[in-house]
C-alpha cells in the first residue's frame, strides 16, 4: 500500500474506532440480531471507505454513517418477516414471541423484542433519539423525512414502546 | 413502568414533544411549570426516562475487533476510495444541467395537468402475491360460530367482535387474543330493537363499542379493564381514533345537535371523559384520519381540517377531496377514476411518510388506479395497501406492485390495521402480514 494511502487508511481506522460502537449498536437494535448487525456494520464501513475522500471532509460524519446504516437496515428488514410474524400466532406454531411466564426473559431480550414490534422507521427514530441523542432535525436528515414526520414518528414510537412494555409486563405478572 | 391512568389535561403526545424539545418556547415554558406540580406528567416523564435508560443499557455482543476484521479484509481487497475530479468545463456543464432540469421540470408540470390514463393491472386472487405470511383461524373454535369480527389491533394480536344471542335480543362484545385464544368479555348490549347495527373499534389502549343510535356506547380500557359508559353524553358519535399518538388516550368524535338545530362538533377524550368543542354549525359528516379531523361547515362546501395535536385548523385545498387519509396519501375519488395525491411523487420517503402538510400534498397528483368501478368505496389505507369494496366484493390496491388484487369472495368483513390485512369469512379469519408481501 502506498504511503499516502496507508496514511489515509490509518485515518479511516480512526474514524472506524470512533463511530463503530454507535453504528453496530444502532444496527443491533434495528435488526435484533448480533450477527446481522455485524454484517451490516461491516457493509456500512466498507461504503464509508468507498466514499472516504468525501466523508473525511464532512462535519457530520456520524449522521452520514447512520444514514447508510439505516438504509441497509431498512433494506434488510424489508426482505424479512416481522419479528412478531403471524406464523408465531398460528394455531399449529409454538408461541415464540409472547413472553412466557415460566421463562423469565432477560430485560435485554425483552427490549429487543419490543423494539422489533415497532415499524422499522419508528424503531430507527426512537433508538437514534434515545440512545444517540439525535435531534428531530437530524433524524429527518438521517431518514430522509421532514422534521414534522420525524417528530410524529418519535411520538408514536415512544407510545408504542411504552404500550409494548406494559403488555410484556402484564403478561409476565 | 405503571399502567395507571390518572387524568391530566396535557396530552401524552404533547408531553412527548416537550420531552424532545420540539415545542415552541412559550409552550415549552408552560409545560416546564406544569410538570413540576403534575404527578401524572411527572410519572410519564419518569417512564420516558426509563425507556431511554433501557434502550441505552444493553449492547450488542459483537466485538469491535470482529467488525474491524471484516471491514479491513474487504477494504484491502478493494481499490482506493473514489476521488472527486475537478472538471475544467464545470461551469458550462452546470449551466447545461440547469437547462436540462428546467426542460424536464416543465415537462413534468405539463404531464401533471393532463395525467395519462394507464389501466391498472388487476389480478384475480391473492395467490398473485405468492408466498406471504398469513394465518387462518377457525373462529368457531375460538369464539363460537356466531362471532362477528369487527376490528384488529394495529399489532395484529387482538381481535374484537360481537356475538348475537340465539334469541336475537342482545349481543356480547368480546376481545380475542389470537395467540392464546383467550376471550375477554367486555359488555353485553340488550337491543332496543331487533337487528341493531353494532360497531366496535379497537386501538392500542381502548376499545369503543356502540350501536347505531348511540343508546349503547361504552369505551373499554384494555390496560386497566375499566368500562366507561358514554351513552349519557346525548351526542352522536361520528368516528373514533384509538391508535397512534393521540390514540394512546383515545378520542371519539361527537356531534351534538343544539336546540337551535345547530350541529356542534366536539371531541371526547376517552381517558377522562372530557369534551372539547372544535366547531359549530358543521355538517354531520366529520371523520378522523389519524391525527386529522376533517369536517365541513354547514354553510359551504369548504372542508376544514383540524390537527388534534397542534389544535390548528385550516381549509383543505379545493383539489383534494378528503375521502380518506392514510399514511402518505390523501385520496380523491372522481367518477370511475381514483387518484391519490402525494407530497412529492418522486420521493421514496413519501410513500411511507405521514400526511402532515396539505400544501405539499396539493403540489402534485399521482395516478394510481384506473380500473375502479363506479361506486367502489375506499375502505381503508395503510402504507402498503388500499382496501376497496364494491358490491360486497373486496379488493386491495397494492401500492408497491401497482396493481389491484381481488380478495376471496364471500367475506363478511375486511380491514387494515397498521401492517395487517384481515379478512373475515363466515367462520374463519385470515390475517396477512403486509410486510411479508413481495415488493414486485
């Protein structure tokens, strides 16, 4: 690798180290699976490298990474049935998604499960806002939606998450 | 987290906006003062904090090194990052690009004035969707052969409906948890006359049940199990919204006829039973669409739209007939052709967005279907589907596949609840997860 490129690669690695936890953590909350989150995070940073010449000049690098990660997550989810898929509710299927009172699910699993019950865009705004502190303006930019739409999605996401949590709590009691 | 339902005048959606710092400063200051003395809001803020804590508390188990190994390996196999090149003739190219854009824009605008009519492909049955995620339930084994489904919750878990007694003199309202087949009895209505038309709506937190003349009207809080009687309100319930950000409280739309024969439109907050007057002298055709309330003044044809969250009213643009608001679409039905308008037909975000700006929706029209028959009704809309009915036959207009799918014959009812399409036959219920439908 030429010296200039090696230097650029070192810079890129620094960018990776700075934002990787946020990107992978976000993707894990979006898709609810460690392995898939890992694959999508890798894809996000490979694309970051492909556009590194521009990206390194950006003021809001994290927003760019979140946007790419969001698109990858939404594309992935589009091809996948919902976590609370109706197959789980079929008469002849085991009741996988419902909390089992005899099996005390860890909070981690419950949180991920409730998140997966939210529509993907609502999931994205709730996680980006609550975990990574993005403003509604930033949410709009990341998701390609208006400020108003981001605000409404956030409201709904929070209300649904709360309702989902209460339902889970009720089922566990 | 608590499921207590104490009363406070500040809607949860409003408090959520305050929590996110998106309220205007004067309103934010008002809520600042309010929350210091309001235990209901304080508790809800604590819940928001708790949600934030829970979401932050847990992390992926994927190590950074594992991600880095994959990235490094792929990056080293690739060529260097793309470099932007400076083009010496950039100004000329920019000018040329502007000219091309202007010409293209002019053509687009011209085409909007006279939209070309392209027949929408129609397919005969739901098999056209291929393998989609669905489940069929034998309703007679769950709730009895006389159970009539009327509503499904937006998460596809709870089914609401009623059963008319064998003597035809009463009906019981029930909610079925589809996964467990558990039946939750809500209330019984003794008919004031045979064959009453019954209705039931089901939301995140509330079920609203009633009969055609509102002599029987009750709301049922799904969380607390509280049944509240609203039949003494002396108002006609026109519509109800039990879902979404406003629906966490539950809102019913009422019309009160005053002694002077004027219609007063008001909303009823199911959680605390309070009323709020929206307008006077209105026609009795008001409807709720998500967070929007559409009504007409009795002295004119102009439709008004009221936003329940911001409490702002405005005139609906003349070119938009508010037949139905669904996520991302405002429908206009004219003769045999159905249109819906989009804020920006070229933007992929619109299809899955919210209708929150009527000015934007009036900017362009996008033809979606031309094979609709006269008299066809638009029943409901979701991000993916538009449910239509014509002479007892149901159809789904698939917005992703751009075609009309004919649903099975003999359905007694059908509906859309968020991303669930439900089809009720005489003794069975089929629930389809619309997220699982193929895109193409």
